[in-house]
C-alpha cells in the first residue's frame, strides 16, 4: 500500500511538472496572463496555473482508485470519488472567476453560493462521521445536521478563506503543502488511508507547481487552485474525521478573514511596491494578514520584500503544524 501511495504522489508530481511547463508557454498566447502586483513594473505572468495542479492531482487519484479496484479488489471508493467531484466543481468555479478577470469576476455574494453547490457530492453520500471532537466544546454528535449543515459550512468556509490569503509568489502553494502534509501525516497515524492519500497526492502536485510559482513566479495559481485546495482541505478533514486539526491549521486564514471583514472584503492583499522592489503597507489600516506581515517585518528590518512576507506567513504555519503534531502524537 505504501508503494502505491508513493507511486501516485510521484505521478501527480511529474504530470504537474510537465503540464505546467507547457502551460507557462501557451497561456500568455491565448490571453491567460496576470500582473505581478508586488513587483516594480508589474510584469506579466501566466495565469490560471491551478488547472495543471488539479490535472496532476486527479490523475494520481484515479490511478490509486484503479489499483484499489482491480489489484486490491477493494472498489469501495465512494468517499474519494465524492471528494474528486467537489474538487472539480470548485475548480470550475475558480476558472469562472479567473476567466471573467480580476475585479470583474464573481461577486462577494456569488462566491459562497457557488461553492455551496460544491458540497453536494459529500452531502448526498453522507461522507464523514457525525460525531466531532472540537476545542472547548468537546464531543458533539450532529446526527443528520452533519451532512446538511456542517459539511457545506466546511466546504464554503475553507474554499473561500483559502482563496483570500494570497497574491504573493509561492504563498498559496506553500501554505497548501504545509497544511496538507500535516493532515496527511495525521491521517497515516490515525489509520485514515483515504484522507492521507488525498492529502499526499495533492502535495505532490503542489510541490511541482511551487517550483514554477516560487519567487520570481513564472505562473500564478489563480482562483482555480485556491478554491480547489481550500475545498480539498475541508474534504480531507471530513473524510478523516480530523476537523479539529484542520480548524487549528486554518488559524491564519481565520485571522485574515477577520481583518478583511473590517473593509467588507474589498481591500486587496497586495502591498505598495517601491522602485527597488521593497514593500510598504498599502493602507493606513491593516486589512489582510499580508498587510500585518509587512507591518511586523517593517519594524524588524529596514527593507521588506515579497519573499520575506511569504517566509513569515509560511513559517507561522509551520510552527502551528508542529504544535498540532506534538499535541496529536503526545
């Protein structure tokens, strides 16, 4: 089984690597490009690269399902197929937002409604366990309200929150690698194979994409990736019954959402760019976690750059992940 998981992760990685290389060349030719807002001159960069990640992820997962069905004679993959449907639906929503263009995409009220429909595959097959153990409140059995209420809230909340924290080279993909690696490891420890496979196969795709998306980025993930990865994180938490872990790992996104709420989610996460490439706060107040990172770094060092912001936020996520793993293991 471990060999199969490793094989699927490798296939996901290689497929994403090859397709992303081709996408970087072809996307600008058909007008699929964005502007790197945190660099002087705002250079053009290939957009909507998340579609390459989703392709690699789906290929790896379908190979896993094929082996489970024909080699291990265990065709019970309903939960995994439901998750793949949800990821595909959120991918389509992200593509719609990307294709309509920045500031012309889906409105703030349309995004949660559209992502609500993406929860339907998990709801109709009743994926997950109705009994949840959460911080402070303890263990709760939600019964029928779990698929009807908790599942859609999780999908809508995670996909939209993950979509908001980004705009910096390597941030979205890097955070996805950290969170999903943690969830995958927890899945292994708890014997939740489906959750673990889903997490690690996506990590493989994200690592390949991160090679091109790291500073200076050659391709942007777009909403195509952010909606999909956010929804997948929620799906893994549901399938593996590790919602408590996922909630803790999403603390940076909760903070970002609360800060964004101060300006009714209308403030951009980008910073003000100087001619030398250094960054400053774009507003008088802080409306995103990225703004807070720029402000904190500005007090610690003279010049703040895009890589510093990404390193700080990802570093915080690594610390949270280490704390989560320590608490879970010990």
